[in-house]
C-alpha cells in the first residue's frame, strides 16, 4: 500500500490512504444497515483516564520540556507508556482564534504538552523538535483513547494499534468530533524505560465505506487480496470477533494456516493490523505480506 504523507499531526505523521474505493465488489460482502454501521459515533469508554488530577500537573506548571524528568513508573512497560501518554494529553488544548472552541480556559490548556514530549525517545526528539510537536496539535481541544491493541512485543520493542476520538475547534465557531487511528512504535531506552519511537495516523471518513468499495470489509479483503490476487486462500474459516477485534483464519494453498487481525473502527470499517503464519511447530509468527505486489 502506497501512503502519501500529509503533515505532522498530534505528535505523529498523518497519512492519506490510497487503497480506498475498489470498483469490483465481491459477492461475500454482507448486507448491513448502513445507517447503524457507518454513521454512528463511538460509545466506547475512554481508556486514557489515568493522571487526571491537578496534583499530578502542578509540579510541571510553566516548565520547559528539558526541565521535566518523568517518574520511571510512567514508562515502565510499553502499555503504561501508551496509556500514560494519552492520559496526559487528554485535556490538552491547542486552539486559536482561527479554530475556536470552548468559552474560556479549556481543560489543562497547554500544560500537558511539555510533559507528553518527554515520552518520546531521544531519537524521535531529534527528528521532532518541541515547537513542531506542539504545532502538530493545532486545533485539538480534547483527546479520548478509545481502542488499543498490541500488534507485537519483544523485550526491546513493541507496536500498538490505537484509535482516538478528538474534539476539534473550527472556523465556524463550533466544535466537532473527529476520529483517527494509527500505530505507535515503542523501544526500550536503558534498563527500565519504554519510549515512543514513532507514531503514524490516518483520519477516518464517515462517508466513504457506506457508498463505495469492498476494501472496508475484513472477509472481503482476505478473499480478494490474499485469494484472488495472491492465490493464497484454500479455505476461509468463519470469522471470530471479540468486541472490535476480528480474527480471520485461512488454510493457505502453501499448506500453512494464516491469521489476519482486523480492528473495527468507529466509522464501521475494518482495518487490517497484523498477519500471522502458523509453522510446523505450531507457533504463530508475525509476517509482513504485501498483497498489492501480487498484482503489480
């Protein structure tokens, strides 16, 4: 999948997906109530509910990023790092006169940003200075982390899928909800810290899948991309879904079983986050297949 970088956004890189709207729709795409599936916002509780007290923020008031030293416990595990990072950013706002929101001070204002910046690895900070980090949150007034799923993890690095719900200011004088999903990469620094090495994000469109294409449906993606394109599918097993996680298993034409993991986004579409291949010893190994190469 070819990705075009749009801009620096919320401490990460915002990409434009280019594989939307394939014209040929396979027969196995299910009939659904599109109004319920695609046009309803999330009702999931926020996961980033840690560190929500003024007592936590008081010691960092008016401090520059380089003057802040995070307690080790905030980045003790990869999941702690992600949850604490988004918890700190939950009530951070970077609104301005062009993107109006609220009727006075909003949340913790800009106090959280220097703290959140210290969750980035040394390497990421070299690539992303603090002023650019701050600017990347322009127009954002509130952030809820509503989905989090580990993709892989070893002793030195890990990757998580996430989805966030934001409240953003606008030139119309109203605030609106916007949804983004992406991947956050972490690496171990020293013996006890897990810092953010990179963040990639994609915006969600609530008018695309309802009217176009098949590539928003997990089962159709597996059938078309891995079956029709790559000739890998011998048999597709019934989808197993647990909450917003969809697991699609297949028996491959090469004699191996495969697992494709999808997340159901707030806009009702399925996005693939991981592929696993089962080897003769019974172990599932993360792989990185690119089905688009099968039709080049």
